[in-house]
């Protein structure tokens, strides 16, 4: 682990500790029972900076409020699923309602992640941690986050994401964002069904 990733990991742990201390107070003040951002299935199109595109299927489920599990399958170049350049991962996390703020309030989540990446001639397993903030204002949700990945055969990396989702109604949302993924950073477009 290099110094940069050690610092990022330390900041995530520190931030998580602060949120944990404040979470009990926030939850006692009448937090909502669930957040639609953690119960969905969706499609995402990514335009990576190396000129490749990818298509991914993602999903998340709150199995015991406030704990959730999620996963994804990403296929580079948007060709046939099952090609030799793909990735997949699963995550387990917890979210906190920080305060009522504006709209539906401010949310924070932390999750651990495991997965595998196949670059074609080379592949690797990975593990990581992510921390994200979400602010819901009426039909809009603004989000951003940072994470750490340790690839068993390819070193480590800091990843990040930010974007905006628009809820057409309580069941459907569309969004645009910027994401650093295992295939490089770039623009993403997504559509999700929330349940």
C-alpha cells in the first residue's frame, strides 16, 4: 500500500468513526426508514477516457434497514455479455441519515467490496472500501464518494464518483455522473428502477 492510498483509507476510517458517533443522535430524531437510492436495479452506460465504452447492470437491496448489499456486472466495449473484458463485484454496506437538512436530508454510507476484473490477457481479484454522501432535494439527488481498491495482481488505486440523479417518480430515475472505475474514468449515464 502506498502513502496516498494509506491516507485515503485513514480518512475513510476517520470519517466513518465520526459519523458513527453522530448516527445515534440523528436516528433518534426521526430518520426515514429507508432510502430509495439503496433499493434498485439499473443499467449504466460508461464512456471511458481511453475511448472504450462499457455497459453495466447494477443492483442494490436493503436486506435489514440500514444494511444493504449491492452488485454489478460491467462489460467493456458494450459487446456481447461474457466477452473477455469484463468486471463484476459485490458489496456489503451500511447507511446513516445525518440530518433532515433540506429535502429528504443528507445520507452517508460505507461499504466493503469484493470483485474480479478481466482485462483480456490479464485478470485480477480485488477488495476495497467506499464512502459516499447523498443529498436528496425534491426530485433530485446529488451524490459523491471516494474509495480504495487493492488489486491482487495490479497494485492499488483510489476511485471516486459524483453525479446527479433525477427521480421521474418514486419508481424510476435517470442520472448523469463522472466515475473512476477499473477501466478508467469517464462519463456515465444511467437509468434505474427503485422498489
